[in-house]
C-alpha cells in the first residue's frame, strides 16, 4: 500500500541532542538574567544594568530559541 505510516519517533537522535542543548542555553540565559535586586526597595542597585544581564543573557536566550526552531525544522 502507498499510504503506509512509518512507526517510530518524531525526531531523530540528532534533533533531540540539538533540542536538549537549546533548552540548556535557554535555562542558562534565564539564570544569567536573575539576581541584582536590592535589599530595600528604596535603594537603587545599578547591578541590574551590567553586561551579564543586558547583553549576555539575551544572547543565550535568542540563540536557544533559534536552536529549538532549527531542531524542530531539521529533517533527517
């Protein structure tokens, strides 16, 4: 028959490896973005505007989300 369905996983092993790496990058981006708060709400802490939170964390997040899209779209 011509309309036979293939049984098995939706993705290949390489897709899952890329997906796991992308999820780790996304988690790392959120961890890098956290912190920098002040003890008292009346005191301003300029630590929230450092390189790690403003530049590095969004790079990790965007690259992670792009890798997730790549892992989904990649064919064998």
